């Protein structure tokens, strides 16, 4: 059962307001330009906010996601007609001519099973031309960012399509080994209605990710600790991987 924030149309409609374009988007767009990538595949593209930006800049783009509610919004974007949308997982990719594959929004952490993660890497490797690149990010485990996922630290308000105010916050439910289970709450101020979405994500170490990339046929070129391309430190919030197909 997918988390409600990705499958419930009412919550999906709030997704872009809660996750607007930012420094992460700039990083990926600039990387695509620097790599002179013609064809870009956005795996786990969600509502297609970044996918549409790739298309706007002239890239030939494929957007892939397994949630139809997310793709419904993606297809309706101004540049939605310029993107080839695919409902499914990375194994659905059949071409092998992409210059760049990206997986953003910490989507890499959704793969709880190591075999599924390895299969996804293999599929993305197969979708790339020789010397093509894979870019993705995951939260840096030593930084323990989940300790700040409390109501006090995450509380915010957004407006839904009807103009109603929705109060949103996140709280951790459980932590086990390299897994974190959390819930995001959504409360409509006018009615008091509350919905919530539960999710569990994996926190793989830099060493584990390097090993899995090597096994899938990638050479790691860079690992950054933040969107300013700074090196990884214990306190760095991110692990941003730049890998090339061998």
C-alpha cells in the first residue's frame, strides 16, 4: 500500500505546495546542462514539477512514476505534452539511449528491500548509453535528520485548491536499524478534518551506496554533502551521487 501522500488525490494536490522547486532542482537542471544531456529520464518523477522544467529547457524527457494520481498532475503541466510519461517502475524502461537518469526527492530511500534497490540500479544502468550519468540523492545517515522531524520543527500551513488552509506536520513513529517510520498529518482548518500518511524509508550509508552502484556497473565520480556541491561531512544533510555508466 503506497503512502497516502503519493496516492490520495487530495494529498497529492498539496504535494507541489509542500515541495516546491528549490536548490535541489537547480542542482539537477544545471547538471543536465553541464553534461549536455539530450535525453533525460526522471525516475520516480512524482507530479512532474522538475520533469517539466527539463522539458522547458529543451531536453527530451521521460517521466516515470508508479502512482497514477501523481502522473495525472504531471500530464496536466504546461510542458506535459512534451514529456513521455510512463506509469511503472524502472524495469519498465526499454530504451538504452539516455544521457542522464535522475532520481530526486529522496526517492532512493523508498527502496526498503536491497534486492529491489539493486534491480532498480540495474534498470537505470541499462537505460543509459555508454558513459551516461545517474544522479540521485539520499539523506546522510550520520546527520540523523529524523531527530528534527517533530511537530514543533515541521509545522507549516498551505492552501489547497479551494483556498482552504491546511496545517501540515511530520512526526517519527519508530526507528529500527537503518529504517525510519514516520507520519505526516494534514488538518483542514475550516472543517477540522484530518488525514495522515504513513511512510517508512531506508537510510543507506555512503559505503553501502557506493558498493551497490559498483555492482550495478557504475563508477562513482562525485559524492556531495549538500546542494552547493560541498564535500560530505558527518553533519552534511545529503549524500548526492554523480555516477557514470561503465
